[in-house]
């Protein structure tokens, strides 16, 4: 893997996940609204058959017996690569630290949606907003990197996420306080 291809590869992988995260809740909510949750689960199960079919029909190349590794040897090689490559080290540490902190907001979104009386549609919109925001960030990243360092972009993104998390908490608290005063 070339060093100049590393950042675009990570961004492309992230875009794939975030497209699913942006579009998936909207499509799932639409299916549930038009039919039922059972149909949504059935559609999800059926979608796996396509993947299984493709994997079954895939023409695999025979591995070169001189280069064949066992799974644990390959995992060890990957861990050695990560340990010896500072760029990958930094990406994994940043991603891990941010993901642990950001997952708390994602875990609390159902409570925010329920307490703010947003319903399932509102919850789907909240989840979709995460995906769309990540896609917008991936689209802006090349332009931002032309003007700012990677560290500057990451720091700014973390501050913006923290501010939006704070705003979500304050909106939730204000809604709860307004409901308590109205009772």
C-alpha cells in the first residue's frame, strides 16, 4: 500500500459505511411505514442471499503454495505492520479515541428521540443526519486539507462534534424542562 493512497482508501471506506448509515435508516423507516417491521426484517434476511450467491459463484484463484499463510500468521503480520507504521498507528488511535467518545451519543439517540417525542421517524432522521454529516465531511476533506494540516482538520472536527453533542443535550434538557413545567 502506497502512503499517498492510504488516506483516500480510509476516506472511501468511511464513505461506504456512512452512505449505508445515511440511507439505511431512511429506507428502513419507509419500509416499516408502508408495510411492517416484519417485512423490513425479512428484506434484510433476503438481502444476505445475494451476498451468499455472489460468494458461491466467485471464481477464486488458487493461492500460490509458496506464499500461503495461515490465518494467525496473517494476523500477526498485520499487527507487526501496524506496530511498525506510524501513519497507520496514528489513524487507528485517532479513530478509536473518537469512536469511543462518539458512540455514547449514538447510544443515547433513542432516548433523545423518545423524550423529545420525535418517534421512529425522528429517530431515523437523527441517524440519517449522522451519515449525511459524515458524507459532507468526506466531501469537504480534500478542500480542507489544502488549507489546513490533518491535525488541524481533526481537531476542528472534534470540536464541532463536541459542540453539536452539547447542543443535542441542551435541546433534550430544555424539552424535558418545558414538559415538566407544563405539567
